């Protein structure tokens, strides 16, 4: 997993996203989420990483699932409270939506966790993206954990000044955390300015020079094999979808 | 005179993640009115231990006691009145559009009356010489001034205990001494000061006691002279005493007995004992 060419991994992520957007059945998504979790373990990533991703998207996923289940009634009514109805179809659609979000997040983070930022940049540049753009994307990804750590420290600094977060809920909590976002923005802008200067100081963007690589990317036979398997797998699923309606309906596996 | 509370950390265990244990049974007692230096290599657990003292982090196991009372039931907001924490990076603790508002943020969080907030802000601006930049945005100031504002902002909480997390990083020696002189003055007024630092010159100059951390535990405590007189501890924790301490120790091993942890103290000791050798 870690050794695969970043372009193959990117193709896997894009294909997974495509399938997660096209298909509609919650059972398929459940299998996909479990499969992705299995890939995390196969890649040697600790279970805590899966939990980290899950924890980040689960609240939104559950909210979307609940809203969908309540406001898009379809099929058998399972429970009713006044005008609100929980239906089998609504629940299935809600579960589809929630699992789709979790699946997409797992796919993207699997790529990020198993690919060094330099490899991401090289992969994107090999696919035709101008180097400065590729580098910008790589740097942005590289700084996500740093920004997260900085934000945690900033919230701690607010608490150390007397902000009582433990007894602040809902909108009050959001309002209380707003000053922290200002501090985060200022420190992030300062950091980005420093990074830009450091890059320039190391000859980034020097005129008339074509960038060289110490280790360049090259497709190995195993990468071609992985790409072939990916194509065949995705092709088979899409064929089943278009030909037999596999996974096209949230309530039935085959239409 | 300020009456600072006694702080105790008892068998603290904490991990940022299963792969990243930070505290592994740390014990520390901070007596009222002492200036304690918390030293150790990067990653030894200094900041993590200090963040437990005002509830920013809660231990997985163990207890923090304030005047003998377990603080687990107290919120960080409540503890902030007792233990002020100055973070390493001033940019992580400046939230307001002006210096004046920045100094008022903590007192407002504490729910103080507008008059008291104003009093504390004015006092903070005056004590730290910030009146001329009161209306400026903290983000537009130099590093040294941002550091000063971040400390003044904690000062408006009027905490009897201060935790200073590497407060002199990025400051020249003169500014570092000026800053630490301020805290030494607070210390003489009765405040407790916990100084986290890698600068051993500051330790010998200001600390009344030193706690050495290694791999999530406090492995040694004592006066600076006691700590720097323990070569085994220094070696195992890779602490390097200031050059003058090393010089004094080497001279002593060559038979020239002098004492002192600072240049001034070593000179005084030399003159007192060996004036005749000057000829």
C-alpha cells in the first residue's frame, strides 16, 4: 500500500469516489466502508487512525442521515410523530448518505496516510499539473496536522485565560471559539509567509531552471497490475449497475 | 503579599495517543512562593506536566491537588484564576483586534464587572509599558512586543501561580533577563513561578529549585547547585550546565576550590579564597 505508485493510489481514490457517488445501496456502502477499514489495517495503520477519520465525519454523516430519513419519506412507515414519519425508504436513503460520507473520507485519508507529501506532489506533476500547483497542494496537505495542533493549542490558551468551555454548549460554544479562529488565521498566515520565504531562499522559482528530482516516479509491473485490477473491478461494478441496476435503488440490490 | 497555593502532581499518566506516551508516573510538588525551573530534553513531558497543573490536560491516571484538594472537579476556566499559563508561542494566545481588548479578554471570561475589567486593563498596560500601543492590533507588533502583550494578558487574571512555557525563546539575552526580572519581582511579592526552559543560565540565575524531567517522569529535584553537582543525572538527562559551572567544577577538580553558579558568584568566591594568588 505504502509502496504503490501515488498515481495508482490517486486513481483508486477517484474510482472509489465515483462508485460511492453512482451507487445508492447502503449495504454496498457498508461493505465498502468495512473493506476500506480492512485496507487501513493491511497498510499497517493503527485502528486509531480509522477512529480519527470516523470521529471527524461521523457527526455530519449522522446529521445528514437523520435529516434524509425524516424529510424524504418513502415506503413502509416505521414510526410517526405528528407530521414527521420515519420510513424504510427514508432510513435506507439516510444510511446511504451517511455511509457515503464516511466511505469518501476513509478513501481520501487512506491515500494521505499512505503517501508522503513529496510523492503526492510528484504524482500530480507527472499527471500534468504545473509544479508550483502540485507543491501548493502538497504543502496544504502537509500542514493540515500542524494547523490542527495549533488550533488545539489556541483553544487551550483561551481556556488558560479563563474561558470555561466545559460549561458552554451550542451557539455559545461557537461564539466563544471565534477569537481562537482569528488567532489561528494570523498564525497560519505568518507560517505560510515563512514557508514561502524559506522556499524562495532555497531557489524555488529560480528563472531559467528546470526542476530535477533525486528519485523520480516510475510505474512498476505491480503498479500496472493494481491499475488493471482496479479498472476491471470498477468496470464490472459499473456494468452490473447499468445492465442490471445493481445498487441503483437504496431498497433493492437489483432493480 | 500574595498567598499562592501549594500544587501537587501525584503519579500522573497521560498519552496524546497510544503510540505517544507523554507522562509515565510524574510526581511534582510546587511549594508556595518558589521559583521552580522545570527542565529536561524536548519531549521529556515538561509542558504536558505543566498543562495538568491548570487543568488544560486531565490525567489518564493520577491526581493534581491544589492546597490538598483534588482539582478534577474544577473546570479549566476556574483553575485559570489560580494558575496562569504563558504559552511558548505568543501568536497562539492573541485573539483580539487591539492590545487593550486583548488584556480585557481574560477578565471578561472571568465575568468581572466592567469597572474591574477596565482597572485591570489599565494596570496591565501600565505595568508592562504598553500604553502607547494600546489601540494597535497585536498581530502587527514585533515578536518581543507580542510576547510582552501575551504575558500582560495573563497578568490581568492576577493568578498567584504562573507557568511560563519557554518564555524567552526568540528573545535576546537582555530582553530575556528583563522579562525574568519581572517574574523574579513577582516571586518576591509572593507569587509562585514555574519556569520551563532549556536555558540553564536562566536556571542558575533565577530558580530556587529545579525539577528535571526525563521520559515522562520527574527524575531529580533540588537546588540548582545540587542538580548541577550530580554528573550522573546530567549525563542521563543530557543536561548541560552553563559554562561557568563547568569551569568551576573543573577548577575544583584541579585543586582550586571556588564556588558559584554565576560568573559574579564565582568571582566573589575566588577573590574571597584566593586573593593572594593574584599577586
